[in-house]
């Protein structure tokens, strides 16, 4: 009788409590058997929980507003930017498994002291979309993980590599729920939701896939830049807006929120290069590459649009500096086909969708 009860309650007991919660740590160990990687993901998860607490208490704790500084790319830093950055740096340095850290909020890379150093190099945007903080719009954290070269102490050059060398990429979105989405190189895209009752990220989305039919007809871009775009991008957006059933426009202005919606619902996200920002505006190392890795491994396409004389993949870009920028166009074959057709109509050679 006890055995029958034990088997029947392996996942959830009669009161609704999960007695076998599929946590983040369990997943990482099952997939990799790499204790250092499990420690790294735990350190990242700890920082996400700390940031969640700060974001949730921002109004009460008077954390809105500017900190009076600018970050590495010239953006005004918010108080929560600074706090989130410190939380991540402290968690990662003291994890004992990192050697080099790169943050959007720091001009120079952070070299971990030898006595605390490990094999990983991590680049991150601690609080993406922070310009939306004061009006309580969704924000998030984006990260990419590389390994240092064997036999070295780890240098910034270990991060200045194409997406093919990225070991792990992910983001955490802070909204009505706190969700962590990440993927290991060559693996599936998995989603974890923070369960506040146990303080753990629990596996809730398995083998996430971009909608095969393209999903909802949504285009997401800052149309305020329309006049600065090249003609193919202008033409593609006009196609999205025309026809019997035009696409819906959805643009939050927080990359994490816009990409998360695009991954779940479908559609297309565009932040192309333009006459004002000829190299794009999003950072390659800790925005472009990690998001491209997630989108591609979920079955989507992550393109640069016309950049450097050709239309290529974001994952093929090799950053030439830790804060360099790149253009990004991400979506499924249905909508990326419209963008590629617009380039072809203007005489450019576009990649195959296969």
C-alpha cells in the first residue's frame, strides 16, 4: 500500500505540491554532467533572483531614476542598472568557475582574481530595456558563455569569437512571471520559470520551437527609424503593413521582451543597420550572438540583413571589440522570406531559406 502511494505521488501530492520539482540544477547535471557548468548556472540563477527582488521592490525602495553615470556605450545608467550589474559581477566572481567577465555597464573587461578563477568567460547585459524601468515595462538579462583557451588564465580574446564558439546562451525576463530561457551549443531551447514558493527555477517549457507556420503575423521594430533604413527593409515593412490582413505591430523596446514574444508567438523582429547607426545598435557579444543562438536552435533564422557587404548570419560574426554592435533581423522562414525577397528585388544576393 505504501509503495502504491509512493508511485502515485512521484510528481504532485494531493495538496498540489510538487514533490519532485524538475529544477534548473537537475536539468544542467542531467544534460552535461559538468559540475562547473552547474555551478555557473546556479550563480547566474542567484543573480536573476536578486535582480527580480530589486525590480519588484523598485518603487517602494526608491530605485527608479538615474544613477548619474553613463555605461560603456554612452547610455544613461539607471539605479537598477548599477545594482543589477553589481549583483551579477559578485555572483559570478565568487562562483569560482569564471575567469573573464564582460558587462555592458563596464568599459573594460573584468579579470577574475586567480584564487577565484575558473574555466568560463561570461558576457552579459545585466538589465536590458532599462530605459523602460520607470514605467514598469518588462526588462531582462541576456548572457553568453564561452570557455577560456586550454592552458591559459583566460583573456578577453576568449570572448572575441564567433557564435560557433558560444557554449551557452540565454536570457531571463522579469515580468508577470520570471522566466529563464537558455540553450547549450547544439542543444534544444529550454524554459524555466521562477517558483517563488521554493525560490527555484523550475522546468516549464520543454524543447521550445519557433512556430513552424511562422505563427502570428506580427512585426516588431522601431518605425521611428524608417527614414534611415535601406530600401529593402523599408519595402519589407511595407509588405507587412499592406494586404488584406496586415501584420500587427508590436514593439516593447526591451529586446528580451520582444524576442521572448517572437519566440513564443512567431512573427519577426527587426533592428537593422541604418544611415544613423551603420553597424547597427545592439551589442554583438551579449545581445546579438546569444539571441541568435536561441532563435536558430529553436528553428528560426537570425540574420544581419545587409551588413559588411553581404547578408549573413549573426552567429557568423566575430566581435572585434567587447562592446561592438551589429544589426539583427530574427524570425521564421515565412517572414524572413519577405525580407530576403525585398533584398533580391533590389539586386542583392539573399541566402536560401533552407
